[in-house]
């Protein structure tokens, strides 16, 4: 726009070795030019084209400069460009001995000034007017003019070309403005694509990019590059109880604090802080000299996040799970290192202490690309690598085998065993937990049928349900169909749900569970005592049993304090008419205590470890041989049974 205002003058350069002709140009383009009356339209044209730029008579104002040689003309154009006063038009004679001719002059002028309108003026037909555009492009800025010309003709041409020159200029400015806006918009989109809008920190995509950059630089420089991933424990709980705004504020504060602490250059190491996921952050650090430094970094990140945050007048104390991996030890490229750090983070999140986990190779299959793993897990389900093992549950009163818990096992073709705590959360992330559940349910039904047919066994089986399943509207229908198809007594099937799963969405869980209970399936609460909220929900659900979480059993000893929680849960269960199951009983001492405290059933390594279906009957024969497994049969004493 500035350029447009600056160049309102119509500057014209005339080049001819004939001084008389130059005089003619000056006369007809000059201020005193009086158009013959027959050409009044010229004034109108000039008025239309130039508006304000015309004089009081309506005539355009031209500023005419002249040269009598080609080289001098080229120099004049160069001067004009360098002083930012470009010419709109150059009228160029073709033959100007002894210097360069008009064509050569045009070429040189065009190299200097891309916008000037060049008018080649000739009396002879030595020039092919049609070809000029090709010779000296662009074709819309080169013109042919025959002499001798009429004064009005010349002035008309000058007026029209000056008008065109201004229009071109305006168009160029508009295009530049457009380009500028496109650039601005692109930058804004990039900001959106690469930065998290809440914390204004780099997002996962940019972090990946940055890590690639750091790794490249690190390969020349000294030291490793570490990825520290941080997950805020129970962030959704804060969101729900304190409100979404507090949650957002907290995320911002965490981001700010991490940035302040790690983003600046410190002793040669340079950190990058980003938001990795909903409640996950990342610190990337390069130039790390030793493994001790990595341990120190991870510990300091944990400390920094666990310092209290003041959010809306309240002090919040957070727990953070930390996962760490580093280049080049755990991966040669950014993606692999991130995957390893993620695998380590997931390990930390599953552990109650919310500690720091450093990647190690056992997590390898977890760290491979999700795509590979998904394919592998799907393949495993299809090819029957997922099987069901059973862990006995024994009655403390009768010593009977009172039931079994079905536990999924992934046995790889090479015989290696993937624990369910690794592949079940994975199946949920991938959205194939329903397929997995169906597989387990069907294999449980097949085993129950085999036991019934082989020896009139009727053993209650508890099947675990995970968080995602309850959200599946087809769950209830699917369970009913499977049981009806397999002709399995529905009373033999119990579903185990963890307390947290139930609490996550009681409104969804409630109708589904009532429906299932009405159908005849039992509902048990797993890992009871680890959930956080009130117990009132228990009364709203058709629950039959509580399974005390293993962590309480593990702490049992004769000291009164340690038995209190179990005692309280048993009392609560009894008050509500529920059976209480003690899980994770490993020693005779623990067994004696839970029995004394009134737990109805026990499950744990003290009784038996989970085993394949085919081993269950032989195990029973060996361990509870006087026991008839048929429900409600002989009551025996556990001590006799264990012999
Ligand atoms: P859970 O339902 O609480 O299962 C009990 C876990 O404790 C089992 O681990 C079992 O092997 C283990 N355990 C039993 N007795 C003892 C003991 O005396 N000491 C110790 N230290 N551990 C004992 P497992 O089989 O590794 O399963 C882990 C978790 O994975 C299960 O916890 C359950 O939440 C989940 N899971 C297993 N199978 C399935 C399944 O088919 N579907 C779903 N959704 N989850 C499953
Ligand atoms: Mg269970
Ligand atoms: Mg459990």
C-alpha cells in the first residue's frame, strides 16, 4: 500500500537519438499540451484514469525524462528503481547508433524493472510487433508504436499505460496482502497443530519433532537425551470434584512450573517441556552425561510436580507417575524412545506408589508400535493364544471348593506368558476388549460344560469385567446369548467388577447390572477397599460378594491394627448380607486370620495358583480328595482336606 501512495506520479522515460522527436514527446506529454477540440474524449479518459492526479483542466500530469542512447536509458531506469521512483513507461526508439538498439535496451531494462511498460517505437517494419512479447516478456508489458505518431495518439497511449501501471501496482499490493494473510493464517494453524491451547506448550506432535532435533544435535555433541513422561494421578477426580476450570488452571500451573524449572539452559543441558496427553506432560533433556544424572532428573521432576499447587485458594497435593527412557540406549529415533518412555509410564501408573519407572527390555512388546501390537493381540485371540486359567476359591467353613476365578492368559507360541495386567488395558485402549471378553466367556462356558459332562461337577466361575465393557450397550445381550447358546446354568456365572469401574459410571452400571442379576448372573465386587468414594452405592447395586483387595491381606499379621480394615469390611459385608472373599492369601497365618475374622471364601497361592482348565480336576483330587464338588455336598474340615 505504501508503494502505491508513493508512486502516484506518472513518470515516463523517452529514449530517442533524434532530439527533435524528444521535443515532440515533451510537447505532447507536457503540461501545456492543448488537445485539439476533436479529441475531447482524451480529457475524459484521463479523468477516468487518474482522477485526482489530473490538473484543473482534467489533463493527466506526466513527468517526462529523456535519454538519447540505450545505455543511458538503462542507467536511468536503474537510478529510478534505486531511488524508489520507478517509471511507468519507457518509449524506446529502435535504432540509436552508435549505441545498443531498442531491442537490446528493452531486454536490459526488463532485467532491472519487472513492471515498467516498454513501448518500442519504430518507423520501419524491421521489428515484428507480434514477436515482441516473446522476445521481451511479459507480453502484457511490451507494446509496439509506429512513428510518425499523432500527438493525441501518444498522449492516449501514455495515459492508458500509466493507468494500467497503477492498476498493476494495486493488484500486486492486494496479492502481497493476501499472501501475508495466508502466512499469518498458516502460522495460526501451525500454532493450533503443534501447541496445546491450554498450556501453550508444544504438543505430542511437536515434542516428537523436537526430540528428533535434539537427537540429531546430540549425535554430534556429548551426552544422552532423556524423555521423562509425567502422568498426574487421578486428574479426572480433581476435574470432577473441583470443576473443569480448576482442572484447567492446574494443568496450566503444572506446565508453567515445569517450564520454569527445565526449559532454560542449565550447565550445557537444554530442556524442552510439553503437554503429552490429557494429564500427561513431558520433559526432554539433552546433554546428559550419566545414568545417575537421569535418575536425578527423574527424581527432581517428580518432586517439582508433587510440590503443592495453590488452585483457587486450595492447596493441591498431586501424585505423579513417571516413565523414563533415553536415547541412544532405548531407541535410535525419537518415536522409539517415546514409545519406551510410554511403556515405562504405564508401568508406573499401574503401581500403587506412583513411582518412577525406567524403561527396560521386558517392556519391549508393550513399546512396539500400537499397530503391531494390535495386530498381534488380534492374531493371538483368533489363533487361540488367549486361554483361561482357573484359581480355586475355598470355603473357610466347609473346606469345599466353592468356586474358581477365570483369569485370562496370553501364551505366546514360544511359550512366553504375557500377564493380563499388560494385555487387558491394552485391549481396552485398542477397543477390542469386548472381543477378548467374549473369548473368555466362551471358553469358560466350554470348560463348565466339560466339567459337567465329565463328572457332574458344577463349579461357580467368576469372570472379570473391565471398565470399557460396561459402556457397551450390547454387553448384557452378549452375555445372555453366550450362556443360552452354551446351555450353561446362569447361576454358575459370577461377574467381577472392580470398585473403581463401578464408580466411574454408576448410571451406566446400575441398569446393566440389575438386568444381569435378574437374568441370574451373580455380581461380585473385586479389589474392594481400594476405591475412593462412599459405600452408599453398594446398596444401589445387586451385589452378592465383596472381594477384599490383596493389599489388605498382604499386610495381615497378629497385630490388631493390621486386621482392622479386613474386620471392618467383613462387618460391612455381613451387615449387607454379602459374602466376603479374601483374595491373595499366601500363608497359613493369613488363612487363619481371615477365617477367624469371618471371611466366607479364600483365594490365593496358599490354596492354589491359577492353573489351566485341564489341571483343575487332578488338583482337586490331590488336595481336597474327600470333597464332592457338587454344590451343597459333604462338609469337610480344611485341615483334613490339606492333609
Ligand atoms: P484380579 O481379578 O484381582 O485377579 C487376582 C489376581 O491376583 C490374579 O492375577 C491372580 O493370579 C493373583 N493372585 C491370586 N492369588 C494370589 C496370591 O496369593 N498372591 C499374589 N501375589 N497374587 C495372587 P492375574 O491373573 O495376573 O490377573 C491380574 C488382573 O488382571 C486381575 O486381577 C484382573 O483384574 C485382570 N484380569 C485377569 N483376567 C481377566 C479377564 O479375563 N478379563 C478382565 N477384564 N480382566 C482380567
Ligand atoms: Mg478378579
Ligand atoms: Mg482382585
